[in-house]
């Protein structure tokens, strides 16, 4: 019986002493902690804090829509900034785009930079664009213009392509969707085809 009373008394003292000790430790921690130096924090930061505070920037923007002929268009970027001149478009970095037609044809595009202006000029990819189609074509070109109101993809500058039957060099390229819903791939200008027959 005497043991139970002493045990209860110890437990009661511990219930008071432990919270008081924790409170003392926390207050000591806050009293002796150093103040944060913004200049030092900026030095150790991996990003430019001052630049992020100055500029308007959106990270990981995504555009998704459906064209009038039933194709699904999706465009993602790592970052986008509004036009400094007050225009409706936004410049973007590291873009990935996908076009899926009604009959299941898929075109994937990647680019280092671009301009997002879905309401007016569409989407412009630049700084080295790669195009991969589900029909087996892989193309490289400096610039690609994607329409947002219909299935239309245009490369106005020279194009180098690998296809199921060989390699193609052309002055420009146009990809559209015909009335049946399938894709038409048209190479224009001086077109050079190196035919490689399949084994």
C-alpha cells in the first residue's frame, strides 16, 4: 500500500516536471537562436530569390483543348512568363505537346522554348523541335506552329525526317487532318528522299 502511494506521488511530480522542462528547453532555443540573414540565405539558395521576386512567372502551366475536327491537344511547359509588351501570349520553356486525332493517331512534340497564344496565333515551338508520330516518323526542325482551332501543324523551316521507308530532307512540312479523320503529312520545297527498303 505504501508502494502504491509513493508511485502515485512520483507520477504526479513527473507530470508537472516534464512539461516544465520542455518549456524551458523551447524558450532557451528561441532565446539563443540566430536571426536569419536574408543575404546569407540568398547566397546558399539554389534559386535567385531576388529574380523570383521581380518577375512574374508561372510554373508547370498546361493547356488542353479540343479542335473543331475532334483532335485533342495538350501542351505542358516547365515555366511561362507573360509578354513584357502587354500582349496576350506568354513565352514558355521546355515544352511537351501531344496531338491525338479521332482515329487514334498520336503526334508528340518537344522543344526548348515556345510562345503560348491559344486565342490568336496558336502555339509556337522553337529552339530545336522534335516531332514523333505514331506512324513511325521522327522529325527535327527549328520551329513548329500548332493551330488550336483545327488539326494543323506547320514547320516553315527546313525539316530532317526519318520514316518507315527512309530519310527525308525538305524545305518545310505541313501536317493536317483530312475529312476522313486521318493525318496527311506533306513535305514541300526541295524534297530529298533516300529510300531504304524494308528487309
